[in-house]
C-alpha cells in the first residue's frame, strides 16, 4: 500500500510568487491534515479535511493560504503571494477513521521563499 | 490552552545506555489522545504510539516503553539499551479532536 505522497519535495520561489503544494493521502483515508514547521519552531497544525469538507481550519495563518480537497481525494495548499516567513517544511498526513487515529505523514515539502 | 512541552532540546548518549525523553502536556479537555512520533534524518514522521486519556496503563514495545501519568500531565518515553539507529528527533503530540499539537521535539544522538 502506498503511503502519503507530497509534491514537490522542494520548492524555491521568490517573495510575491505563488506556490501550490500537493498531497495524496493513503487510499481510503477520509481524514487529511496539513502541518508546517518553520525554522526552529514546532510543527504546527494548519487544517483538517474530512473528505472534501474543512473540519478545522483554525491553524491557517492568514488568507494568503488556500487549501482545497476536491472530490475528497488529493489536496492542494496554495500560498499566494508567498512571504519570507512562509519558508519551512509543509507536512501532510492522513488517517483512516477519525481524528483520533494514528496519522500517517508524508515526507514533507521544503519551501524556501527568497 | 493546549500545549505540549519537551524541555530537553538535545540528548546525547552512548550506545546501550538507557534514555528517557520527557513530555508534559496541558489541556482542559477530559478526553484527549497523546502520541509519540520519530523523525529520523530522512525527514519523515514515523508513528510510535497513541494513548487515550482514560488509559494510564504503561506500555512496552521491545526496547521502547511509555509512562503516562495524568496526575503530573506527563507522557514520558524511555528507550532501553539505546542503539545508533535510535538517533532521531522525537516529538510528543496531543490532540483533543484531530489536529495534533506538537512539542518542539527532542533530538537524540546515540554514539557508538
């Protein structure tokens, strides 16, 4: 069974540009999460999808971040326009049944904003 | 407020030593889950254990053991007879309802 995959693995962009990160959860997992770790800080929760619905988006930092999960399968996280402080590693995770289950993490996307 | 504190930023041990990683949490929820994840140098987060707030039984899995004490809001992780392959960053996390609240992690270095 394939694990959680994320694309790209690395992205380097300039301030003001747009970047879209993609996450493919484990097949059959209704719950999908986005997290990020900025340099030197803890991993922070961004949002939680249940199928295509946003269950909890309390961690989204501002309206420059837009997450979608059309059809309840893969998800995208768009940052527009990117700022320097958006640099970090963005992790995606999925779980099968409920938010209390083990979350399987992807390898992360390292975003560098210059 | 929900919070997880891992006071040990970095620990270095020599192979075969036992090591305990501390985790203290804060929550007002009566139902919650605690987790430990391992992040090896390759970068992915690997699930180690989940414990719910109603189950204070300690758990042992091979060289790994976990001690959950609600009275002190702690969920500590012990590695017995550490090995070089245990070198990684270890994260403790808490969730009342889904999104994980992580501690800052403890970097463990095991030297041969």
